[in-house]
C-alpha cells in the first residue's frame, strides 16, 4: 500500500503576473501530513501540535525534500529557512491503564500525524490565452508531485480546504476570482483513486479592463466620431475636410503605436480582440478620407462639365 501524504497549499500572495515572459510568481505556504508507522512517540500533549526539535526533525523522512514543482520556472524556487515540524495525536485521549505514567506512555505511529509546513516563493510558467484581450479570463495550473522512494510508493492528496488564497483581490491588471483544486486530484474525503502522486490547483482570474477601456477604447471612439463629423463640413471646403481627417488618422496611429510599446500590452503572434478594434477604426478613417477625395473629384468634374457644355441658345446661333 502506498504511503498517503495529505497536502494543503495556502497562497499568501501573488507577487507578479508577467504576460511577456509567461510567468506567475507566488508566495505559498505548503503544509503536509502523513503517518510513519515505523516510529513511536511519548510524552505527547493531545489536541495541540507538539513541536519537533530541529535535531530530531533532521532524522525524519520529510515529504518536502522529495516534492517536485512540475511547471515551476527553473532556478526560481526560493525557500524560507524556517521549516516547522510537529506531531498531532490522531485520538483525543490515548489508551492507558491506571498504573502507567502518561509521560512514559508509548504512542504508535498509526495514532500520530506528522505535520510539516514551510513557505516558498516560486515562479510558475503559465500559458496565457490573450485572444479576448482586454476582456480575457485566465486559468493557470500549478502542478506539484512527490517522488516515490525505491521501497514504497507515495500518494499525494489534498485535505480540505486543500487550497486557500489569502492575498490581495486585485493584482496588477487582474482580479483574482478563486483558486480551486483540480478535479482530477483526490482529497482526504474523496472516493477517487488514492494511488496518485500529483497535486494540481488552478488559479482563476479575469482582467480588470477599466484601464484599457479608458486608455484605448474611449480615445479611439472620440477620434472616429470627430472624423465622421468631417462629412458634414461644406462639401466645397475640401481642404479642411481632408486636413482634419488625415490629422485624426495620424493621431489614431500614434495612439495605437504608443500603447503597443508599453510593457503591460501583450504581444502575440495571433489576432486579439483589441487588434480587430484598432483595424476597424483605421479602416473607417481611411474610408472617410477616400470619400472626401471622391467627393472633391466629383465636384470638380461637375463644375468642369457645367462650364464646358454649350447652352441651347448658343447651339441655335451656330446653326444660323
């Protein structure tokens, strides 16, 4: 039978969301519980954690020493040196007779949970889908597994609540919705297959799009409305109609260019919703300028025909 190790992850803070390098940095507190049937204990206080000294804990098998962070960025795992190991009785009152001293009572490993907690700062790789930018929702999976020993398999499960988020609600451009345990991952109350060694939790977040709307969409709408209003300028005033619309087109291009070079603007090889938005407005301003040119050409042609066409009176005199 596999050794069952139960994990709980507390995400204390999301330090960075880097769309350019596809990274999410987190400060997490990992707690693990397991039973070691090879060990026996004495002088344990029931109902409270019993701390284990640094010297004694160094002699124990500890699951955190065999934990693998599957999609963590290489070289980005930073460990807090304060590792806490404690013992917790599985029963409130151990069985003993009236002639025995509690301090000398030997408690078996099957009645005692070993508990270990430690904080980490880890940068994980996350593949962002930015097609719907700036109205996108993102999901990032964080996969943790544990390396089995040569003599025994190890199952890594969660105990409720397996994942807890205690950090800020707004991080950068994103609003954190929740963190969930992957359905494929078992937990302490689960009837799923317990012979697994992967613990996966998911971060769900959505972009806080108000900044993008104010900085990108509102200015482009205003510029387009101004360009559209040039169609109502006197048709004979071609100079002002064309000059204003071309100026607005250049302003719109400058706006898009200045936004695209910002560090917080995602660069992708595929089209995003915001790219379609930009192209629609550019195409509209181009069509407005084209309409001005055709109207001016048509006006010139009409004027030319008006002055060159002979009147009926002139045609009659020429026949005489």
